């Protein structure tokens, strides 16, 4: 569903930001 996709995209974005911050 659209809501689920939005939440998943946000989760991936947060993971990417966290990963970049830890580098």
C-alpha cells in the first residue's frame, strides 16, 4: 500500500543517514 511504501522509504532513508553518520 502507499502508506506502507512511505514508511519503508523513510526507514531506508533513516538507515542511510545513520550509516553515513557512522562513517
